[in-house]
């Protein structure tokens, strides 16, 4: 499956990121501490990606004058678009 196909499936809401994580856990037989390690790895990845996020739109204009990044969705409080 190409990255473009994966993006389309997620965009069309044919599955969610939670579905992907559940499939990874199931297919790899991850249990107990392995789930915690997976969570830590995902968290570290997201924090790394957040540092790369400049808060600018596709045309490179500033989205906000705030010092903290502007997030495209509201994942911080458990809701999604």
C-alpha cells in the first residue's frame, strides 16, 4: 500500500489511527509492558514531530502570533475532527 493510499483511507475515515494501533498490537502480539513501550515510542515520535511543526500554513504564512504551535486538530483533550 502506498502512502497516498493510506492517506486517502484515513481521510475518507475508512479507519482511524486507533484502528491502526489496535491492528499493530494484535498482529505483533503485544501485551503488558510492550503496550506501554509502544505508547512511549508513539509519544516520543509525536513530540519529535511537534518540534518540527512551525505553525505555518501551506503557503508559509504565519497561522498565529502565539508562541506555542497551532494544532490542526484538538487531540490534546481527546477529541478529533
